[in-house]
């Protein structure tokens, strides 16, 4: 096995070929977790390669709430800021 | 006396309807209320997910509530 393929991030799968020989197949490593742009916390999201994410339905790709990029906590803070601006008027 | 009572205008702060205006129709218990608005369907909602406003509205009918909110406030904070 090549040195670069020994990483624990790369999954190895033992397959039996039609000629009754055992071979190792390598799976591509999963990408890193998505992080909130404001507080830097991990976001629970599908941890798939971009090509696989494109195959999912739209609802499973991103949350349906108004600010999809930050985490839900930071989104609530953002909405409360807008809400305070309304209250002053 | 609590701010959350029937007729109170609120802003939802969580979920797909976050930033939208709604009115409290009835109080279920100390955690939950039933809300409705022009862009919020009639549903149960946690009080922690609401921000109350100083205004109150008469609960005449659904059309009346939606019309008054659209005239006075609009659909939501985020257009």
C-alpha cells in the first residue's frame, strides 16, 4: 500500500474479485465539518462530498430558515437585532 | 402578569418562519401558545421562540388579523 493511502481518514474495503482474489478498495475521505461563520461552532449538516450533496434534494442541502450560513443561535441574535431596530421606530 | 397573552403581536425568532409577524390566539400552557399571522400558519409555538411587541390586536377573524398586521407592520423584519 502507498504511504499516502495508509491514512485513517481513507476507508479501506476488502473486495473479492471475479477471479477469486482479495483486493483493497479505497474510499475518498469525508470532508471537514461545516462551521458557523460568526462563532465558529460546528454545524450539523450532511457530511458529504460536493458531488454527493448535489444529488440530494434541496431541503436536505441547507436549512430552510432565513439565515442559513450562521448557526441557529447566531441567527436568532441577528433576528433580535433587526427586531430591536423595529422597536425604536 | 405576562406579556404573552391573546391578541399580542410577536415576531418569531426560530425556524423557517423566523422574522415574521404573528398574533397570539390562545395560551395552551406555561410553555406553549397558538399563533397565526399573514406569513405564519396557525400552529403551536414555544414562548421562548417569540419576541413580544408593545401592540395588541382584537381577535375578530383570521382575515382581520392578517389585514391589520400587513397594514401596520408588513410581512416580517426580513423582506
